[in-house]
């Protein structure tokens, strides 16, 4: 058989496989619609999105994956498939820190897929308010960066919000320098979110030491402004640069090669246990020697692991602090439940912010 005939045969096989994939995708979509119908007939009128169910599906698919497609590609494909099927049942409204092209939007798309209805917000506080008011089903906000640490606005907002953390995800952050200018020497101003400027501080010190650095609400807003301003550039993601028709002058200018941001998904109810969960709490202690150690003692006594602890001013009095703690496990797990009950007796404040599936690594 000639090479041309061989290629024709393989391509015909691919066409046949594609037709079968299309048939099965639509069969799955019909099944998803049937699930929605059964739930509504039983009187379930609420949100049909089930984070724990999605995690279980993705874990099962990844375990069954024989290759050659890598795990991340399989997750991305099935995430989009589930997103499209859910959109047929009930399109999700997801608020995120905007405008279009931010890393937070990228995180929202990674978690919910392109089937969601995205609602860009001008601030982290606005994301909280959209979900609290019911205008959005879920919200996505940044909470910490591997280079620059916590996003304090997000932590502080939890103190007054009834929302729960229903999920988390991690996103590698790759910054570029983008501009309408084609010559680096012409750049006199650099726009970005404060975190973006901080994450690229060394690169900017070395390559644009004389340029003024101006912080804005988001990297996408920086790209928009750079598109309208002569002799200006933005530190932003490639998506934002493309959205505002900027030229990418330099890629991967972040100072840390492993620069990663953790995002939280906000909702009204924590999902049930998956077996691979994390619980976030905020606590305050009586201000006395050894108070924090005493407060954390139940976690050690029950052999529970903390993955993070951060302190923030309580805003209730001078030099008074609250502590945000991430603990491995679900709040309904018996051992963690007992530990939290004991901490409650020791703390002047203990608020469970949510139990949710851990981010995949």
C-alpha cells in the first residue's frame, strides 16, 4: 500500500472515530438533561452544579486513562464536556475579578469551563457582593501567590461574608510585557495589578529601571490602558494582551519560575466530603501567653495537618488578630469535627469558611 493510501485509510478511521465521539457526547448530554428533569420532578429547584460529583468523575477518568493523552489534557477535555452538559441543564453565572482577560477569569474558565456565563467585576468586594445578592451562583477570587503571599482583601472580606468556600484551584501565572510600542526604549510607564508589578520586580528593575510603575485594579485593566496610552506597557497575561491587541514584547518575565496563584471558589453551601478535602476556618484567641499554641493543640492531639496559617488584624481593637487556617479534611469528618468543637471552646471566635475538594496537583 502506498503512503498516500495509508494516510487516506488512517484519516478515514479518524473521521469514523470523530463521528462516534460526537454521537457519544450528545448521548451524554441527553443523559445530563434527564438527570436535571428527574431532580426537578422531585422538587429540587436549586443549583444543579455538584463540585464533589465533578471531582469524583475527573478522578475516575484520570485513573482509567490509558494514554497517550496526559492527565492535564484529559481533565481539560472532560471539564469542558461537563461544562457544556451543565449549561444545557442550567447555565451557571460566575462572577470573577475582571475585566475580560484577567488571570482570575482564566481560573474561572479552568474550573467551570466555557459553558458558564461569566460576570466580570471591578473588585474582589464586588465579586463577593454579586454572589451574596444572588446575581451570581458562584464567584472566583485570588487568595495567595507563591511569590508575593496572601491577597489580604480576600481574607478580610470573609470576616463579614456569609459565603462558603466551595472549591480551590491553582494556576501557573505567566506574565508578559505587552505594548502598542514596538521599541522597549520608548516605554516610560508600566501598568499592572500591584501583585503583577511585585511578581516581576527584578525583571523590571533590570530592563526598565527608569519607567514609572502604576498599579491598577487588574492586569486586564492594565492591558486596556496600555492600548490607549503612548509610551506605555502592561505587565499582564497573554490573553489580556491579545484581547486588547497589544504586541507581546517579552514573555515569562515573572521573577519566580514556579509563580503560581491559588484561587477560591465562593458559593452558598459547602460540598459533601470527597475524601480529599480541605477545611478553612478563621479563629481568634484570648490575648495571653501561649494562647495560640493552646488554641491549635486539638489539631495536634488528633493528628490533623494544617496546610496554611495566616494572621490578620481583627479590626476590633489595636494589636488584636485573627488567624486564617487551612486544615486537611472535611468539617463533617468525625475526627476534624471533634477537634473543631474543642477549638470552639477555647476561641473567642471560630468561623468555618468552608470544606471543599483540594486542588489537583
